[in-house]
C-alpha cells in the first residue's frame, strides 16, 4: 500500500518468479539435478536456503486484492503497465486492433470444490479469479 501511495498504480508492475515446480504442492523435487523442497509455496535447497518461489500471478493478484487494490488496479499492474514499460503499445489491454492472449485460471475454483468462475470487466480489462 505504501508503494501505491508513493508511486501510483500506473507505475506498478506485478510479476512472478515461479519456476517449473510451481503448482505441484508441498514436497521434494529434483530441478536440474538439484533437490528442491517446497513448503507453503516457497522452494528451498537441501541446506534450507531460499531457492525460488512457487507463487503464481493468480496468487499475486489475489494477494493484492486482499491488500485493498481494486480489480482494475490489478489488471493494469498485470497487463497495461508492463506493456508500457517495454514500449509495446500493441499489447497490454483488450482493444480493437491489439494483440491479446486471455488465460482463464479455474484451478482455484477446483481447489475449493467450487465450479464458479468470477469475471470482472474493468475498463479495457477482463480479470478472472
């Protein structure tokens, strides 16, 4: 929230550094021949040192929502702002003439035994949670 006050939503970008074991749940995995131990979406090596995150963009969006950001804020941080940051005006929002990929994530609904998918339309964005 402090960053939002200092920088403004238009200057915030939501990212994820999750790797190939994201979504597999708690457990032990071999990644490039190295042991990774995942617990609560945090990957550590055999010495207990941080070895990465298993936090998805959907997890990040939900976290921001729980911190009081609006769905429109989150959509901008996930799509429009990153596109602007790299100078790609042909992507980043749903508008006529722009290229777009839309991903519908229903994994959360399946995890809680709920088939409901919530769609929110914010200006030029469609948020799916």
